[in-house]
């Protein structure tokens, strides 16, 4: 289980595969200078509910993974997440489209 850490204090536990896809969408939006809201559901162990943060070029973000391997990338999932990020409600985690639904899978790339 990975973690997204926002501004050094707000943390979300997110499965590594989902976090990888979120990272790709978030960094693409920020490279284009497009701020957006990001909402996630909190685990019941921390009281449940949901958290929304405003993500912008000056945001401090850390993507911390529990595993050492980067998963393969599902292009359809990237597109679905990017669609939510561009909507007025902002980015939120949507279920991954079924494996092999199309030729949307691309091999993982090494990131710095």
C-alpha cells in the first residue's frame, strides 16, 4: 500500500498500482499548468469520510510506494482518471477498466 503525502501532513493510503496511475495524471496536469481538486475516501481506521485538496504547481506532493516495481500502465485508466481531473468535481479514483479490454496497456517506463 503506497501513500500520497500532500503538503507534508495530509496523507492518503492508496494501492501502488492505483497510485502509479494517479501520479501520471497528476504530473501531466501540473506540467500543463492546470490546477485541480483531488478527492479521496479515508479509511475507517482514521474515521472514514473524505478529503479534498487543491493541487497546483506550488503543491508539495510525495508519492511513496511500498513495492519496488512499477506496474504496467493501463492507458484506459489514465484516460478515465484524466477525465475526472478535468471535470468541475476534480480528480477522484475510479475503478480500473478490465484487463485487456482493448490494446490500451503500455509497458511501464522508468521514472526519475
